[in-house]
C-alpha cells in the first residue's frame, strides 16, 4: 500500500504545509497532492513543498485543462519534473462548465473529446520525437489563421524520465 497526503487547495495565509509534507516524507508517504479550482493554481504549492523535500512524489489532483494549453502544461510539467528529480505525477481533468465558462470564459465542449485531444498533444509534446502538428476539433497546431507565421516546434526541455511517465 502507498500513502498519499492530500493538501487540496492552497489555504489562506499564514498556512504553510511544509512541515506536514516533510513529516509525511519522513514517515514514508509516497506522494503529496494539490488541487485547483478558481483560487490558487495546482503547481505553485507543489513547487513550494517540492523544493523543501527530496523523495516524496508531487501530484496534481487535478490540473484543469481549461486553465492551460497543452503546450503550457507540457512545459510546466517537464520543468517541474526536471527540477524535482523526476517526482511529478500529472493528474488532469476538464473541471466543469461552471468554472470553465464562468471563470476561464471558455465554452465547455465535449469533455471526453477535449480530454483525448489534450492528452494526445501533451504526450506528443513530452515525447519530443519531432516538431508537433495537430488537427483536432479543439486544438490546431499550427493555428490556421492569424499571421500565418506559426511553425511546428519541439519542446526544448527534456523530461527526467522515460517517455510519458509524467
């Protein structure tokens, strides 16, 4: 059995979970988890406690896909995974129409299709096999309009672990 510590949302000042997370790590807990809705983001608290620990895995429960593009999520995940020595566990989800439409000001499309596209793009970006192109209902790389100057790019930061383990 593996134990995890759920921190949830970052709490108001002066709450600092560092001592709690360090004690969980000392006791052999496998992971610590944070969440986001429409307050604190999911990554900042993980970076805070991750910089003060050495072994405990750092999990998002969950990162809302409406809050970031797949490219932003890939860059953030690869960076935190690298800085933490390969400890990031990336849990994602669509949230709900109240938050997506009410907070992020985006339409709430078909959640399963949206998630499939996000995951496909995220995995392709993290694999770094080639510059990324994608044609989906929700995401299109390169953007078909605008200045028409976009070009296929490849993530320039390597992740610390084997492919798709974040």
